[in-house]
RNA sequence: GGGCGAUUAACUCAGUCGGUAGAGUGCCAUCCUCACACGGUGGAAGUCACAGGUUCGAGUCCUGUAUCGCCCACCA
C-alpha cells in the first residue's frame, strides 16, 4: 500500500486524476454503451481565458449533476461551445489586435476573420485545460461542438427562412446606438443607470404672439433636430395655441404645434418638444403627424451639418454651448436637478444615443407567442419556479429585436444590394448577379448579426441541423439547461423561440437558474471592481474538492452565494477528515493482516454476517443509514438542492461514520481474527460501507473519492463509472436505528456528566447504569464494552434497583439512570444552579404545553396526532420535573 | 414608475404540511487517548427587522412600515 500522509494534499492528488479522466475519456466510453440519455445545453466558458467564480459555480453544478446521472447509468451529452460567445470574443479580438498593432480595417475582412478563428481556437484550448483542472469531467475534445463551420450555414438558413415568413424585416427606426462601438445594439444590451442630471426648461416663442411655450428636456442638444412641439389635445391651458407654430430657438426654424397624446399634461409644463430622429417616442409621434426627421449627429455622436453653428462639436460640448446661448437670449427658463435613468452600452459603458438608422429586425411577437405557450403548458419547467413568471412577463412585453450590428465580427447578414437597380435580395447562397436586373454590381450588406442570433440556434445547430442527424433525433430536446439569470432573456428566451420555430419543440425540458456569486461584502464580483476571487488561486489553496463542496453547500436555489474563505477552509478540513478516516481503515486492515478486499460486483451494501449469522449493531445501523441517505441525496439532486445533498453527506460522514461507526468498529477489530485467509466480516462490512459512502460523495468531491476508492480495492475502472447506491427499503432497520440512538444517548450523558463533574478527561471512572426498561437493559448488557470505551470508563455496572439518591453523581432520564463514581467532592452550588436551570426550562415548557392542552378550541381543532404528541410530551415533562424537584429538595 | 427577493446566534446561512428554532465558522472549558490538533469531548449563545391581522397555535400565511439588494420600463 502506498504511503498516506497525515494531511491530505489535494495538490498532489487532483492533477493526477484530472489527467487520468481525460485519458480514459469517460464520456466516450460511457456514451457508447449506456441508456437512457441525459443531455444539457451548457453556457460557454469565457473565451478571454480568464475564469471567474461564476463559471466555477456553473460548471461545478453541471458537473455534479452529470457525475450523478452517469453513476445512475444515464448516457450523458452536453453541448458546450465557444463559438457563440461573441461578446467575449470581441474582447479577445480587440485585445489581441491592440497587442499586435493591427488595424482591422487595413487588414481586410477575410484576413480578419481568419485571425479571429485562430484566436478562438487558442483560447478554447486554454479554457479546456483550466476546466479540467477545476474538476469538470466534460470531454472538450468534441471538435464539432467547439469550432463549428456548419453554424454559418445554419444561421443563414434560419435568417432566410424567417425573412421569407415575414418575420425578419429591414427598416428605418430609432435604435440604441453606441457612439464608441459605432454600432446599433439591442434593448437588452443597454444598461440603465440612475444618474444625477438636469431638466432644462426652454422657452419656444409662439409665432404671432409674444408668448412662449416652455418645454422641458434632459438632452438640450437634440432640440436642434426638433420638428414640432406637442401638447395634449385635452389640455385646456394650451387650447389657445391650437393650430399655431413656434420658432425653434437657435435654429430659427418655424415648427408646428401638434396635438398628441405624447404630451402628458401632468408632467412638467405639459409641453414636449418633438425630435423624431433622436427619440423613439418622438419618432412614433412624427410618423403620426408626418413630421420631417432631422438627424443632427453623426455615428460618433458629433453634431453634423444639420446642427448649424454647432456642427463638429461633440454632443456634450454642444449641450454646453447651447445652454450658454439660450441663457444669453433669455430663453432658458429654468434648470432643475433631475434623476434620470441613463442608458449606457453594456460593453463599453458609453452613453447610448437613440439614433435613426436602417437596421434589420426580428418580428418577435409570433415567435414569443409560441415560446409563451410552451412554458404555460409546462413543456419547459423553470427552477426556481419564480423565474417562470419573470420569463412570461418578459415574453408578453417583448419588442422587436434589432439584429444587425455594424461590427467586424460575427455572421454576415445574407442580403445583397444591387448597384444598378437598387434591389435588395436575401439569399441562402452567395449571389453573383441581381435577380431582377442581372447586374453583377452587387454588394453584400456589411452588417453582421447580433451574436445572440446564432446563439439562439445552439441547441440544434450543434447537433447537425439542418441535416436530419442521429444526434438531433437522440438529443433534441435536451434534458436540461443550466445557466445564470443574467442571460435568461439574451439566450434562454431566444433559444426557446428559435427551437420552437425550427424544431417544433422546446430546446430543453428544464431550465435551472443558478445563483450569483458575490464577495464577502455582497458585491457582485467583477473585474472592474477588482473584488474577484480567482478560482485557480483558491483551488490551489484549498483544493478543487473543497471549493466545489463549498459552492454546492452554499447554493440554496433563488439566493446569491456570498463566498467566504472561512467556509472553504472548513471544507478543506472535511476533505482531510475523510482522508484520515480512510487512513484508519487501511491501517487497520494492514495491522490485522487482512487480505485485499474484493468488492462485490454490484457495489451494493448488504452487511455480511458473522460465523453464527450475527450482525453487529453498527453494521445494521450504518447500512440502514446509508440506504436512507442514498434516497435523500437523490431527492435533493433531483430538486437541484445541492446545498441539501452536501449538508447530508457532510453530516453523515463526519458525525455518523467517523464519530460513531468507526469508533464502534475499533471494538470489533480487536475481536476479529488476525491474518485470516478470508476477510473477517468486521472488516468486510467496513470496506463496503466506506465504498458506498465514497460513491455518495463522489459527485461533489470527485478527486479525493476517486483516490480513496482506488486505494480501497484494486480496480480497473473509475468511481465516476461506478453505480450510484440505490435506496432499498429492505435495508432500512428501524430497530437498529433506535438501539443506536439509545446507545448514543447513554454515552452522551455519561460524557456530559464527566464534564460537569470536572472529571479529568484522562481518568477512567466507574459508572452504574439502571435500566428503566428492556431496551436500555439490552443496550447496557450487549454494548457494555462500547460504552466503557467511548465514555472512557473503568467499568460499567448494571444496577438492579433505581438509585436512592438524586443529584450529585446521579442523573435520571426516562429510559435509564446513571450514577458516576466521583472521587472529588461535588460543588453543591454549581450542582444546584444546574438543576434550577433545568427546572426552569421544564416549567416553562409545561406552561406552554398546558396553555395549549387546557384550551378546548385547541383540542377541538388541532389534528389528533399533534394532540397525542403534546399529551405524551406533557407526561414526560411532568415526570422529569418531579424528579428534578426531588433532586433539588435533596440538595437542600 | 412597475415587479422580485432579502432581514433568524458574534459571522455566513438553512428552516419548501403553520405544531415550543438548526448548521458551519467563531467563542468558552478540557484533552496532543496508537485515523485525524485541518482533531476529540462537553458547553454558552436567538424578542426569528418592526407594527397589526388570520389561527387553538405564526420564523412559516395576510396587510402595512423600515432598511438593503436585484430585475424591468420609450414620460420629455
């Protein structure tokens, strides 16, 4: 047997198994042979190559489920990919370009795209290495899912198909425009931020009068593009201005006063300026009233020639100048502080400018309708459930989706414009000639698609769509999608829509939304804040198993995870505890000269009886507990309660297996035959119990369990492929559990008495036990040695009669009484204080019980079993209280 | 503006049928007993944010208040 150090060293064990798993290709072996199937759609790791705790959490939860399912005999497949991580890709690309001093415009599109694919491939590999290090058992070598040339074709097909159905259209609308990225972005990519700004009140002179209309705006620079002012038709204050016009200050243009619901009489002055080219609402109003659209800015948000004297100024510089000029002309009526939700670009944080431009849109209402119904009808289920509501609300209020981007990366829009006749054609194949006039002067639309457009196809494009592949047939719809709520709308909702449209079924049966990882100050971890905990650093420090376990146990659904190093420290200790429990097992076997353990074929745990058919209490008990645990953990994982599963196995391993089972086993070992050819049952059962316990723990702590499982017996397989323990009703042993509880109670009470009497922990004392009933008598006689050993006694005598004296060295409980031989004099004051406290507690409880049981309404309305339980409890408390009072009386 | 969530021990959090509150860490005492001091044993510690209500009974259900956090939103 290889040497085991006293301290578990994950740094030594983990890399070995990570490597082993990859070489063994667990998934390939597994997928080839097993049924049924379990498939997942997996969010991609960050292509930048830097991982954060969010990824670690996500992949830990995924990996736990996959390991568990695999042990249950499921054929598993996940669809991980790097292609669709467009946002991350852009970051990589930008960084790489800058580092290499390249200019994307100069290098040309083709060369640029080639470079991008190169970088993606590289970073994908970095990720692979890192994820394996973090314990993910996924096989990253499925080339077809990582670099997928087929995706471009699928994207084009989807685009054309939607276009032909009228679900994609091209039009001139107000879109969110990022002046720095110089592209349109979708509503979802705009983050709103409460900002302290100003509301400027500006006087517009009404023509033919000496009166003014005062309009309020937060963006004065847009006034240069005003083509009307609006008042509400029902607003009597301004009835006299109906049909009149105003002179637009600074531009000296006459613009009409229109009547429109756009103006809310309750807000500000009730008059609103109308700028159709720079505001979505105004745009709509402009359409209603046939107003001209005057764009006063260029794509970098500098004022253009339409801005008259202000042309060439940046929008914010222009704002300043305009305010100064208005002030000078006495047209600035008022400036008041105003809090507004300023829209910024998700990527670069630049203030977004609503801008009039021609873009491609997806008409989402019909798609959303199907996606809505699928969830309402329960074809896809959300966990936690409250996300169902969030999803449905969003789907109901969905706007059309702007899908064209003026970027250099991504799938190009398959549309061609004819230089001769102006015809626009959408086509599956590259076009050489215009369909209409046969001209060859065609140019493809320079825009690319929103990265989420191709992502939306992931569940089926990765499986070979539009070909009717076997994969598609077998794995669509997938079983599960695990992701964070931050991309619920970006990705999940859009996969739903596209899946239903093109596959006529939902892309996944279940969606599990995981938690968000926060730092100790509850701040969202982000690189800009610099509060990130680096997964590689903490796994180095605490071990992958400990970090995984921490993430699992801190993950009740619907909450955030506040990650602390203290917790990780605690679970590193847990790993160490398991390591040492194993050391004990192995050392014991070695010492007894027991032969190597040959595990049973099925890996089940049925205790092996002794020569006379007898079974030790601890074996019956641990067997019953393990069976119960298998059921409880399976249920927990079924419900995505990683926290509960982790809590169960933690408590079991430490406080049942180590604290009691191993301690009791030490006795059987002393009695077991040495150097026998066949393994004695005492050892056999221990090995089996340990084997089963390791399997239960394996999904959460894969490395240490693999290592110990391999050491436990010679194997040619992996614990990752071993069957998960099944719950078996027949293995439950209520009697053993009750007997064990009584044994624990007796030992616990003796230990407690020792501590209270301040008996030196090293001193063995004599104790007498009076059994008030058969069960206690049985335990007292059958497990005398166990009690002596675990309570550190010189002897345990069974008393024939109840003890006369009370208090001091005697303690009475319902099932038994104990008398401890104390050498030193008992501190009576301390003793009295303890009993008084006990008396007080019991009296308090009795009052509460009495209040309920003397209440007729309670007796009439409460369920029978509650009443019965409380009655029994009252009797018990009454008896105990009487004993305590008697004790106190004797103590004086 | 609309919606969602949180508030329980010193700290971080469980508590999903309403039936006198749990864990881990930390703390106190004690023990380096031949698996483990990253350990053993014992112990102390809570007006379940606040105010009402429903109920025989509320941490749990309802209403309101306060504080914190998040999501969504085209009122200038």
